[in-house]
C-alpha cells in the first residue's frame, strides 16, 4: 500500500474542500471496502480525508421522512427503533449484509459507495475496464457466475454488492449530497449508474461531493416486507441475488407494492413494471409468479450465470410470499 | 488415601486452553526477535514461461527496503544444485520448489521475488514496485483437457504392488454386462485447506551455520530435514519451533517456497525475517485438495448383493512434483464385491503442487463410492442402510485377512437411531416442512489405523512434576492434552503434575501430525516412556532410598504419586523424594510397532455420517439441519476433544458438500477465487448440532492403548451423506461438488 | 488556517514534497512498463521515515499509548507488530474472517480494516485485556469448559465477538447466536462448542 496523506477535518465543508481540490484524494469513513482495496493496490489514493468526526451520524425524523446521517453505522440503522418500526425492510436488508463487526464499522454512505466484488476488478493482473479503463472486461468471457443479467454493457458486467441499497431503492429514498457547488438531492434510483461506456464510474456523485444523508419517506410498507437473500452459505456472504419486497395489503388485496433486486445489475435494480402487475391483485402465489415473469423481461445471462434466470423469479416469488405471509 | 481419577476417556479441559483463550499462545509470526524485518513475496502473473526481465530498482530504492531477492541475485542455496537426475523427469512428491533458482515460471503466482524491509507496510509497498516481464508459453490448467494425458503415477509404474497401481479382483469391469447396474461420473473441484492462520515463518540465522525457524509445520523433524538439506547443514544446526499451529489440515505436511524464501531473505539481510502469506497466496503456494474426476460402475443382484465395482479416478498434480493420494483405497475394502477394478491416474497441469487435505484421497473417493451406493440402492428400491448391511464385510476383501477390530455395524445402528432414520422415505421429495424439502442421507468413511515410530523423553523434576517431550506438533486436535491424560494414568499422577512439551525439533523425534496417526504413535510412545520412567524410579528406590533398603525392584509399587512397598503402608515415599539421592530420573524411549499384527490384520478406523437436510423448494438453498457422526476409532482418550474433532470434521464435510470450490480462469491460468469472499467455508450459521457417538472399543492390535485415529474419518463420508440427503429431499442427484443453489434451482 | 483545520501534526512542506514523490512512485508502479522512474531510488530514507509518521494517542487495554505511526498502518498491524499484542490475529486481512476482532469504545470491529490513525483518542480492548488480572473473563472460562476451539487461532476473535454478542443482546437463542457469530470463521469447525459456551455464559447471567 502506498503512503498517503491523512487529514481529519471536523466540518463537512473542510472535508469537501480537501477532496475537491485533489483528484487523488478520497473520503474514508468505515474503511471496510476502501482499506481492503488499498491493500490490494486496486485503489491508490494519495490523500485520505477521514470524515468519521463529522457530525453526520444522526438518525432523526424530519417531517415525513426519516433522515439517516451518512455516517450512521449500518448496525445503528438496523437496530434503530424508528427504522424497525417504519422501515423494517431496511433493517432486514442491513442485517443480511456482512457481519456484526463490519456493520459496526460500515456507514450508510460507505455502504452505498462500496465497489463491485467482481474478481477481475480485484486482481491487478486481469483486465478490467472499471479498474483500468480500456483494458477490457475479464468477466465477459470469463468466470461470470456472480455477474449481471440486467443493464450490463460490453464494457462491464459487474454487479453492485450492497444489500442496504436494494431496500433503499425500493423505499424511494433520496440521497442528500454536499459538494463544491453546493447541496443537491438525487433520487436513490438515480444515484448508482449502469456501466455503459464508463464503468469506472459507479455513481452520479461529482468530484468532491459528499453524501450527507439519506432520506427515507414514510410509506405504508411497515408490515408486509421481506428481504430474501440467496447466497452460497447461510450468512456472511455476498448475494447470488437478493429481493426486497414490500406490500401494502387490504385484506388479501395488494394496494401497493415495491420490488427491487440485488446482485443482478450494476446498480440496485428496481422492478417497477412488476410492481404494477401486483397492484389490485390478490396476494397469491399465482399473482407473484406473474409479477416475477414481468420482472425478468429483458434479462440475459452469460456462460456461468444462466441459473440466475431461474433463481431470480423464484426468489421474487419467495420474497413476496414471505412478505405477504401466504 | 484418595485414589486418582482415571484420565483416559475423561472429558478433561485442554492443557493449553488458558493460553489459547488469553491470547498468550504464540504462533509462528508472533515471536519478537531483535532486528526483526518483514518479507513480502511477489508472485508471477503468468502460469507458464520464463522471466524475461525483472526490474527491482524502484523497490530497492523504496524507504526501509533491506533487500529485493530474485533469481538474478539470490545466494547459492547448496541444496538447489542439480542432483544429477534427468531433469526432464518430474521428481516425486516431497521436494519443495527451488525458489529464485531459475527464470522458469511453473504456475501462476509462483514467487518470483522477495522484498525485505524494516516494517511490514514498507515491504508490502515495495513489493508492488517489482516489475516483471515474461516470455509466455502456452499453459494448461484445465483438468478436462489435461486429463487426456493422464498417466499412471511413477511410483506405480515402478512398483506394481503400489497402492496407486491398478487393482483387480475377479473379472475386470464385470459390471458392464450386468442387468442391474449404474455408471456415473463424479467431480470434486479443487478445495483449499485455508487454516485460519495463514502460512507464516520467522527465519533467524543465529550464526552463519545455525538456523532457527518458527514455522507453521505439521512436522518439526521433517521440516528440519528439508531445510538442513537445503543449506547443507547438520540437522543439529537447524531448529524448528512450532509450539502452536493455527490449523493446517494437511497443508503444512510439505515444505513450501515461502519457507525457503524467508530463510534466504534472512541470510541476505543478516536479520530475522518474518513472512506471512496473504490469503490470495494461500490459494497458490501451499497446496490444495486436487480437482478429481471419478467414474464408478456398479452392478448388483436384485436382492441387493453387489456383484462388481469399477472405480476410476484422475487427480490433478503439478508439472514438477507427482502428487498422489489414496482416492480408491476405500472402494477396495469397504464392500463385499467379488469383482472389483480400480484405476488411479494423475494429470500434470501448470499449477502448484497439491497436498493432502483432511480426509485426503479417501474423502474424495468416498464421495463417489458412497454416492454410487446410494444410486444403486435407489435403483434396487432398497433402503441405503439395508443395502450397505447386505454388502458388509466381516473380513478385508482386498487383503483377505481379518479386521483388527470393526464395529461399523454398531455405528450404523447408533447413527440410524439418533438421526431418526425411520422417518426417511424411499422415494425422494416425500417430506416437506413448509417451503423446505426434507431429506436424509448417509455416507461411510474409513481410514487406515496407522502407527509409526516416535521417541518420547520423560523426566521427573524435583518439584514432583514429570516433563515429557516429543517433537510432534498439535495443529488443533489437543495432542498435549491427550498425552497428558495418557501419562497421568500410566504414572499414577494427577494431570497437573504432567507437562507435555511438543512442537520443537530439538525434542525426541516423531513423525508429522497427519494421517490420524498421532495418538496411535506418540500416545503409545508416551505410555512406553512413562512405563520406563516408573521402572527407573523403582530402580532408584531399590538402589538407594532408605525406606526400600531391603526391597527388590519388582516389589516397589507406584500409584497416586507415591512409591509403596507391598502391604507395608508405612513405606510411602513421594516420587520426587527419590531425586534427593544420586541418579537421574530421566528416560528417553523409542516406541514403534512390533510383532506382525500389521501383516495378520487389516487395521482401520470406521465412521458413518447421517445427515438431515432441508432444501428450499424455490431458491435451492441447502441447510444441514442435523448431523450424526458415529465412529469406531478404538479407545477414546478424551471424550471432549475427540467429539470436538468429529464435529469439526463434519463442518469440513459441509464445506466440501455445499460451498467449497476454487476456480481457475483457464485463459490466464489464474485463480478467480482469491479470498474468503469468493471461496466460502462454513460459518456459524452453516453448522448444525452434530451428535457424536463413539463405539469406544479398544483395538489392541494397533497399540496397547487401543486407539485407531479420528481426524480423517471425521470428514470422510460427510459430503456424500449430505449429497445423498439432498437427493432424498429433491430427487436431484448432483455429482459435481459443491452443491450450490444454482445446481438445484 | 486552511480548509483542513484538524490535520494531525507534522504536516509541513517537507512532508508534502515527500508525498509528492511518493505519489509519483505509486502512479508509475501502476504502469506496467520496463522502467519505473529512477527518481524513486533517490528518496532519502531518513527523510522518509521522519515525515511518513504522525502522532497517535490510543488507550489499549487501559494503558495509554503515545505513538507515532504511518497512516497506512492498520489497527491490526499496529497491535501485533508495534505493541506486540499478538493475541489479536491476522486471519485474512480483508475483513472476511473475524480473527482480528477487537472492541473499539466497546463495539466489536475488525481491526484489519481500519487505519490505526482513525482511532486517535479511542479505547481499544483486545483479548489480552479481557481477563481481570489472573481471573479469566466468564467467556474465556466458558470457552475452556466447552472446548470452544481446536487450533486456537480464531479463538481470541471468537471470544471478543462472543462477549459483544451477549452485550448487544444477540445471544437469545442458538439460532440468533449462530447468525450473530457468523462473522467469525473457525476452520477447525468448533462452532457447536462455541455456541454452547456463549449460551452457558448467557444463561449463567454473569456480567460480561
């Protein structure tokens, strides 16, 4: 790991300035992904701006939304009474990720910004357009059992590894950002990017921009929710794929629905069309299967991940069944 | 007078437990030495070819760097000189790769440079600055392609009686012409040992001709021999210390390039060098369970008698060492089949050398054999336990001689009862618990009850403590604890008065900890040493203790820490009092098998594992909800540590069955599984309650203690038990491990 | 003061110069080419040593330490290599095994995934600081009693995690313990015994 300059501001503006004026500077919060990537030489920032002492860790209600400070720890959010009461889906998704130790380190902002776990991205000797644009995509013709079935490009077929983000995209969250040009807000669904021709960019953050909070609006999805994560072992593993499902039921009739998938695309994958299928229908396995079929439209597999075409609709059905308790 | 409790069999707490729970136990990268420096290895990024150019200038100039060693500047290692053998012939297993010896790259991530610096951070940084350019050659890392050139191992070519040679009884491939038969192929992928302690060594030249290494090894004596030879030193000048070993599971049974590298590095910089591999390097540089293809053909009569088995296997090895293992051994002796054929081959690929991984070849072979048994039973519409009972062997059908002991039927009975085998339905998919399909399966394991030679010394100290020493190691089973129990019982002393010291090549010699042989071998040597020490004490008593002035040696009794004389209760002398007179209470004995029991009997440990699994009907996730492991392992020295070892072996079997696979991208000949995020091993949430049952009947043909060994049979047979249970739950027969959700959905 | 008001000390021009060189070096290192700038070789080692390190105050197991460390030193490597507290283990170095679990201000974390300097002013508890003098912590006692280990290498991490698991209130059932201990891998597979040890402590009701 290269030597780097280390600074620890206590005011957000100072942190933003420090990163904005230096193209080789990075924010560090929990460090659970950045330190890992630095050890392997995948990321080589020359300056780290430690933002852990910024006052951005609060979880508080602001009108009709719950504001999660960007530095709120994953464990703090998952265990927060308001989160559990109003947004249990978020709590479930967080607790499905990583380990208790990592959740005690990882922050809301850092979780969103974690990089792909694609093995070609991690290995400096392999081609990877995300790590080193122009070198090619190792996964395209390689071992791609963990890779995308939606929204990929011929430059990159990696998936976003976050569980938390799958819940947040389903819950229509908003990302609050501060940057050199001031503050702005992004819909969570617009925060992460598809790879296109620029897979090196994971998100729509501009240089120097700092996530300050994520707003989660109140919703009726306080009861019939489930986060179904399928992995190769029972815990502490990245998803083969995952489904966040939330239903608002009137008796057995679906009044409103939210569906999103993880582990299938370069960003948390909201399934809006499938949600439409569910609304107004009875909460039955049959309905769920119809939604799953719609959800899979446009999916395409590679050599080693064809199983996702079978696993994804099944997991959608299972998530909805569990959410609806049918 | 209080009689001491019997220790053998008791669930005694570990003697080193306190050190392990307080962080005081020191592993090989945890010794403080003055002037310590840090080594980091640079690996090749091609699988085959030559190093055309290696630029170390930037690394050499980086802060804190003491040396950068490559094949261009490495000192002459005497043992690396050509041996005069035909270099085109691969050497047989045992010799480590000659590191930094030539420009040849034999596998991807082969170490090509060592950076030594004054801190770990600086060494790691400088290692990134080493730039290599290669003349690449076409590599072959794909087993399907490599298997076309598979060959009979050299050992079997030279010796037709080798266990690796083709085996035949009755008619060859007789199953092919039978009416009721199966023929299936099975694949075990490359699996990695991945002990929690990554391979580490601290190398220290205490003088130009005197080397001490703190090393992760399963055999201090073998490691000492390897490095004494490499540096052309008398063995006495090399000391290997491995007091604590953070797991190994076989991967410390071989000397590896990083060990040579650290020793070279310490020589060059004139300071101790500490080197710990990275998790990535654990995939490439310290062995693995080889990818193995197998085919089983089996035929049976309608009433469930096996008439023929053919079991073939091709295992992976490297181009520079021939690795072999006993993949087919279990098939030759487990079931009563009049016609039986085995053929073992290996395929040399451009990869690092494999090394035995827990259960070794037998675990690989058992996956195929025990899966095939399940398939055959299903074809016959027979309960698989009943099918095995109908083909039970009361004597060894391979060697035609009696078993020393075999209580496998007792294991079957106990296991079936504990798992609730009667709940099992013959037809798959018949049991369901909500969204989960429930199934039951079984798998049998066996492993030779091996006993070798070991030396143990025993000395009575003035404070009444007896210190025993042996060079053996403890990679986790609790060797020191078991030895303490054996010594306590033999000497008639409480365990607190025993100190068993191990893990140092300066102690009396023993073999490596492997092949489930330590208690069989060292345990017996401990007992023998304690008997000899008692004899010595009697001698001392008879020779000079005033209380025994008129006694003959034979009349002196030793028990409960005291010497007594016949019925005279007044004559009662603590052992330690004998040290007040001249003469040392020290013995050093060698213990090894005597007599011809080894020729008269076939000696094996046996196990059976019963699994209850749940398979999610929609997602294909598998949960092992219950495991019952039953073992006929002879005398159990410590119920607590032995049961722990069985449970651990079962967890290893869960990994093998459900999640472990190391994958190479053949285009680059390079692993894409690089750490625990993509090479999964079981976590807490994967581990069910494991019920353990020991028959606990001594096998006195193996040794006087009656032990047979546990470590391997704890794992052998677990993976097929789970695979068979998955078939029973789902009707899906997965013949390529691991059984991940993608294969079931 | 500029926009970095809380920068640790030693942040002067010489340091900047060094870091500039260091940046160049790294940039070049990532360019696979036959020549890495000879400038790299010109670095004066003594200068580098003086300017690479920054001060750090830590309380470890109740003992205050005033240290000078490279920012790139992880908490794990600092504990093991500089403070010689080797009870905290390196099992993967990537936050994937839990062998390095320690408590920072009472919370369990992976020491391998954070830089030591990020913990300035915080309180670290390692396995060496868990017992009360010679008296083992109840969790340590329970691990011995239930044989919650084999090789012992993951054990300190398991115990630190187990203590936190009980304190957090995540030891309510066998299933909950398994889930909340899944960040600690034991390759020997002593899981069932570890869970038994935790249940014993939990049910014993001792203060942990």
